[in-house]
DNA sequence: CAAATCCCCTGCAGGC
DNA sequence: TGCCTGCAGGGGATTT
C-alpha cells in the first residue's frame, strides 16, 4: 500500500508526538512472518527505550532509540501505524464496532505505550506483508544498504546511470527499489504520465531529455502527494485514522477506460511484470 | 549478473 | 445468500 508519500506523511505526523517519549509498555502478537526479530525479544528490547528520531528511507521507517539501536518498520501493502488513546475503561465498555474497537482486532501486531501522552502506537497489518526488525546500535542493514537513491530528490542523470546496461520496461525499473527507492505502482504510473513516457518503453530507449522529464515528474508527483496527505485507496490512513486526499488527483492510476485528463482518450491498462500499468496511449510515447 | 516467476496473506468486488 | 475467481498500494527467494 504505502509508497514514499504515505510513509513520509506518517513520519511527519509521528515526529512531534513521539520524540522524547519513553516506551513504557510493549504488547506483541506473534503472527508470522511480520517479526524479523522474534516478537518476545523485540518486546524485551523496546521496553524502556526513548524515541529520539523517526527517519524514512524509501518506504522504510526507522525509529531511532536513545541507546543507539533502531526499530525498522516496513508497512508492506496493508500496514498501518495508529495512535490511539490507551486508557483502561472498566466502567464503560467501548461501543461495539466503533473505530477504537476496530483497532484492537486480530490484525494488531505491536502496541507501544508512550510515556506522558496517554497514547499507544499500534502496528496493524491484515495481510502481514509488512516487517518489523530490531537493528542493534552498530548493525548494518542489507535491506537499507541496497536501496537506490531517494525518488524525491533523484536527478535525471542518476536515473540514467542506474539504468545503464539494463534491459527492462521503464515501469518495472521505477518499481525496483535497488534502482530507485520509494516508488510503487501508483506513483510510477502517475510520474510516467506526467513525463509523457509509455510504461512499456525499454529503459535502453530513453534519451537524456526523457530521463530529466522523468526525474522532474517524480519530484512533482511525490511532493504533491505528500502535501495532500497521500493516497487512500483501501487501507492507508494517517496515524490519527484520517484519509489522505491525493487519490482524487490521480490522472491515470485506477482510471482504466475513463477519459485522460489531458486529451480525453480512454485510459489504457496493461500488465507489466505481474502488475497493472495505467497510461494514455495518445499522450505518452 | 539480470530478469521473470512464484509465493507470502487477507479482504473485497463482481459474476454466476 | 453463497461460492468462485481475480485482484490489490510490496518485495523476497527461486528459477531461467
């Protein structure tokens, strides 16, 4: 689900709430394969740590802890980080089916109680494609080290360099996190539309100007999406449960058969590398 | 080495 | 109403 804009929106929301807070209680549900670090060991290590920074790399979030280690979080397709009131309500049970009760369902895998806030941070993930990992103070992470440059700030030259010697569709290239970090299916389609480049084009066929247009389009689309709180299609919500508003601005993603916002021709759909690609065959070349 | 394929999961929409 | 199929924002391991 979440691509770079959604992860960044979550990060910015969490920073003012979490920084300086101590994790004073940890609850885990052992549901493989979410826990790259065994859940009980993860809980033991998180307890008592102070959160000193929250960083993002590609689609990963890193919670930096006071004694040096980090908690690495990837949200997969349906992962959510939610802030909820962590009160004990014995006298008045929660209303059935209410939003808070929904947050305490079987899909919650981790709950961190935050000092001085009355809040808990929940990790919830129905499909369990997300991952949680403890990284020791000096430990290197192969997952992080192998990521390509950040899509938000990548240059045309960098993109071109990463594609050198490769032969694959430009759409597949944008989705390869080792080539470029942060882009997923929505923003790959949107950026290619803005750059007027067909998703099926081989990377070896793009010229300098096209690589430049692509990097500019990536920056433009990702920035606009962050500004509007990300794209809420199905599961994605911000930590307070509210939806993003960029999904209404999608030009081609999820708009198969509907008019291209630029030329009114119907938006096309093809499969590229097992994933759907939306595009306008008139505007994109 | 690079690229294609399969698989991990749940939930939902659409067809019958 | 139920059952079936296909599809979904990700990415890793395995195969070719």
